[in-house]
C-alpha cells in the first residue's frame, strides 16, 4: 500500500493506494483512530460488486454501520438525494464523531462529501473512490456538491475528506467505456506535469487496456500526486494554480454542452479538448506538431476521440457553449496550452480567428 499526504487548511489527510484495500477498510479506519458509526453511501452497480467486501471488513473491525444507496447516474447528485441522505443520518442518530464513507464514483463522492460538510455543520468523511476518475480526480481536493435543475454543481462546499482510500482492484469491474473515458484524465496529468507518466502510457498501451494492476497503481499514484500537489497550493481555487487541471476542459466542456451531455462522456470530451488545445498551441507555434501527433496517437490507443467529425457539431454551437462558460467565469476565456509534453502555460486573449479555426479542425476532422 502506498500513501500520499495532502496538505489543507484544516491540516492534512492521507490518500492510500493499493490492491484489495476495501477488504482492509475496518483496520484502516481503526489505524486512523476513527471510532463511531459509519454510514456507507453507495450506488447499485458498485454495491453489487464491492459493498460486501467493505461490510465484511467493517464488521471485522467491530464498526457499527448503515448502508444508504442513492440513485444511479448523475441523478444521484440531486437536492432530493441530498435530503434523503441527511434524513437517514438523523434517523440513525449520527453524531459529530460518526463518519460517512463514500463507496462509489464521483457522483457518490460529491453527494456524500456535501452531506458530510453540512450535516451537524460537518462530520468526518472518508472517500473510497471506485472509478478511475474518482481515484485520480474527484476524491482529491475537497470539492463536494450537488446539482440543481438549472445546472451542475451549483451548490457545494470545499470540504476536505479525512481519508481517501483508492483500491485499484475495484477498477476491474468498471465498464470499458467508463474506464477508457477516465484514461483521458490520466493522459491529462501526463501532459500538464509528468512526461514519465505520458511515456509509460505510450510504452504500455496493452497493459493499460487490460488494467494490469502494476500499471493501474502507477497511474493512480502519479495522477494523485499531481492533483494533491496542485490542490495543496490552491485549496480554494483562488490563486489560479488549479487552472492547469483544466487542460482540455475549456474545449471539452463546450463539446459536452454543445452535444447536450448525451453523446460524449466527460473524459472523451476532455480527450477531444486536449487535441483542440494542442492544435491551437501548434498554430501559435508554442507546441511541436510531432508532440501533438504523439498525443493524438496515445488517445487513439485508448479508444478516445481525437476528432469530432461525424458528431454533427457546428461552429456556432460550440462557440455559444464556450461563451456561456466564459460568462460564468467572470468574462475571461483562458486556455491551458501545451508547450511540451509535461508542461503547459495559461494564455488569454487568443485571437478569435485562431479559436474558430481550431474548433473547425476538430469538428470537421
Ligand atoms: N469533486 C470533484 O473534484 C470532481 C472532479 C471531477 C468530477 N466530479 C464529478 O464526478 C462525477 C462523475 O464521476 P464518475 O465519472 O466517477 O461517474 P459516476 O460516479 O457516475 O460512476 C459511473 C458509473 O459507474 C458505476 N461504478 C462506480 N464504480 C464502479 C465499479 N468499481 N464497478 C462497476 N461500476 C462502478 C457507478 O455506479 C455509475 O453507474 C460528476 O458528477 C462530476 O461532476 C467531481
Ligand atoms: Zn475532468
């Protein structure tokens, strides 16, 4: 088992990474000195495969626990589910010394984390992410929240977990599409900060695709280290340091939105977004076409989209989506652009014709 420490305003917390950690959950919680009851928050597909292991281990650790299942999919992050979980906490007499254990992907983690932040003004929260996205991204950094009918993540809080447990063995049961999509985020970490991670992915595509545990652990470790480092420096997203985590996301969000969040998974949109950002950087002579081609071929190996021709996207639709996003972010359209594999810069004031040309290239192929 490996450990990464994340510094935060409230102190620090550990990320534990390794195989079969759910089977050791009871003793891991004891080691952290947690007493009290545990509310396991989970979702159908995760529960089917992994709830048993967590329950068995909590029983062995002599913990009292309850299980609360939320709706599957993004609907699990609704106000209704938030109150349903809060009611379950009251009904089961949860007190400040008790804890919530999220067992699921980003949806479960965001909802359970927000409930932990607000119930009795804050109870302890352990995040056991079960998707690759949760392990490399959403379980680290303390962002929690729920969706409103008007938009995603409109209500939430920065609330650091007390512990993050990333059991790489659970990734074996993810659907292929879910797994491939999250690889987009792993490639992102390679592009922004870690040439060695990028090279590992490029050298071992076959082992990555068959979810070799050694490779999984390396990917989760390397990605978590970067995310932990970035969020430690900019916990509340006020210093601009978290910005580099948005590589591929300015374009990616616009593609997702322009397709009504139906045709592309988040990581797939980010993959196309990273290609777009690289094209833009090549046009601006910041990035070499050879390195752009390396990125495109790596994403292709992981069955991720590198062009969106055939998706029926139009330039005005993508531009509108981007401008809506810009309004939300205080009127500035910023792009995280690669200068070489492992290093990015943030650029503003990109000429509109270059932006349009970049989008055209991606949507027309
Ligand atoms: N808090 C943050 O910093 C942050 C960062 C990025 C994304 N997010 C949020 O994360 C959410 C997306 O998370 P996600 O991509 O993990 O999707 P998800 O949580 O919806 O999980 C995807 C599907 O996989 C199932 N699943 C989870 N683990 C499984 C396993 N081991 N085996 C089989 N099935 C499993 C889930 O039940 C679900 O059906 C979004 O709501 C997004 O806003 C939050
Ligand atoms: Zn993302």
